[in-house]
C-alpha cells in the first residue's frame, strides 16, 4: 500500500512538472498569436495629392455695378450670369479632376 502511494505521488509530481513547460509554451503561443493578429490589416495608403490647375482657382469677380438707368440693368444681369457660369465651369472642372483620381 505504501508502495502504491509512493508511485501515485511520483506520478502526480511528474504530471505537475510536465504541465509547467506546457503552460509556458501555450502562454507564449497565445501571446505571439495576439501580437501577430494586429498585423492582419494593412495601414491605409495615402493617396498622392491632387494636381489641379491653378487657373481653376481664380476668383470669379462680379462686374462693377454701374447701372444708372433701368435699361442698363438687363446688361448687368447678363454679365452677372456670365460670371456665375464661369464659376460653375471651374467647379465642374475641379470635380472632373477629383473623379478621375478614382476615389
């Protein structure tokens, strides 16, 4: 009976001693796995800056208000509409450059 107890104690000591290296290996593998999982997603690549011509950023200046008579007003409105059209053309050209970049 004493022999069986001694054999049993030896087995538990051996099992406990064998678990220590396994635990450290498992914990090391777990730590390594967690640290590598952060590298799964690539960082977003920055896009090159847009090369938009400076001419598209010229300010659209309204014509001087020189309406003296009622008959001068329609010409002034036509000039204002031409300036608005110029600005809209500049904006659409900038949008075309931006869309050609391939968002």
